[in-house]
C-alpha cells in the first residue's frame, strides 16, 4: 500500500503547476501567458533566426545520456505521458470499428487489473485526444461521448498538403462542422524552401480562420525541411500566423520527431512567449515508441519551457505504439515482472 500511496502522491506533485490569473494558460519564468492570437508577420525576426546545429545536437545528446527518473517517480511521469497522448490511426485501411476500438482504449488506456494494482483508480487516467481522418470524426465523437477526450481531425490534404488551397480550407470547415475539437493542418513545405514567408503566413492564417474557435495544430513536416534553421523559421511563422500548437511531423516522413528538432521548436516557443506574452503548445509526432523516449521528451519540455507546459493543453505526443510499452513499464513497477507485448494490445 505504501508503494501505491507514493505513486499517487508523485502523480499529484507532477500535476502541480502555478495557477495563472485571468485568462493566462501557462506561466514562463513567473510571467503569465495568454493563448496565442497571432501577430503580423515580422520578416526581420524570421530572417534573423539562427541555429547552431552542432550545439543543438550536443544538447540533445545530453538528454538521452543522463539517468532518468526511477521507481514511483518514473511511474508518475509515464502516467503523465498517457494523459498527453493523441492516440492516432491514419491508415488507408481504417474502419469505423478500428476507430471505435481506439476510442475504447483511449477511455481506458491501462488495463483495469493494472490500475487496481497501482492504486490509481481515483486518477481516472485517459488520453488527451483521438486523431483520425475527417471521415471518422463522427464515429469518434459518438464513441467518446461524455469522456472529455477530444477528437482531432487531420486536414488540408494530409500528409502532403499539396491540394489546392480552397480545397484544404473547405476540408477544415467540414471537420469543424462535423464537430472535431482540434484540427491538425499541414503546411506547404515548398514555401519554406523558397523563403516565401508571406505565402506561408497567409496560408496558415487562412487555416486558422477556417478553424474558428477550434485548436489548430500546425504540422511542419520537419523531416522534409532539411535544416534546423528551416525548422526554426517555419516555427516562428506558424506562431505568428496564430498556431495553437506547432507539431513536428505527419508520421509519414522518413524522419519524424527527433530531439534536436524538438529542442529548436521549444526554444522558438520560448522566445515567442518572451516577446509576445502568448503561449503555443508543442506536439512531437512519429517515431516515439518507447517509455524511455517519452521520459526524454517530458524532461526536455520541463527544462526548456517549465512545469506548466507538462499537460495536455500545452503538450501532446502523437503516438500509438508508445502506449503498449508504457503499460509494460507500469506493470513492471507494480509486479516486478515485464509482461509480453501481446498482453497490451492497442486496438
């Protein structure tokens, strides 16, 4: 029982963050920050973005080389990772039944037997969102009714983002009308390669207008952007245009979320917050498959942006394969034994 009490206490401590007055959503260095409303495009700021690639890579390497949290603190951080997870199915063979199974897993991401062993029934752990194609938005909404879990729809010609702009904007509007709470949009990467920052800004601003009050997560496709400087510049433009979140990848690129890319994006978020007083969320997506990787990402967010970003409103994992390994680690904490992967099916 002492172990279970310590775990619940650790989760409570990990959940604690400074409350912000008024409409502030997070605090950075003691300063309350407002939701991002966007600003006019500042081309001087964009052009001045510089990235020391070797320094970023060294900093990212220190993140994976250090000792991680252990015992009940590790379990608490893994539970936090689950609550920040967007369970995702974006395959060509998706069906309504697969989406319903994914939603059921999102409602109860940890097997009930393991929940009882951990003594965390009162925490009511669930994922942050279910991410699907527009076709399955209504299916997901019905399956998640009353759960408080959001439905995110990928849009704008996902994953390439190369359909005509009017079609991409119309796709957003259809998902909003269908009831999606969040919209994940894809930028035109060619705008970045050509340095067409006004075109990129206008595109994202059009997406934001179509989203209305829904949260917009802007996918940069960092694996396609070639350089960390491109990643930094695209991040800044997306935030200026009103992004609620900036997201690394579609999950379809050869290279998806990496810690160096994450470090550049989080530092852009920090600089934008310091300059504007507005906060933007962050979502690494693709390639995050192990519990250890999730701890590395959480530690980076804590160190770069602070405790108040460590919640679903400001940080998400775009991953599905991750959940099974987290369950295995939690079972090891509870029982001292690792279970087979097949005992923790996702859907």
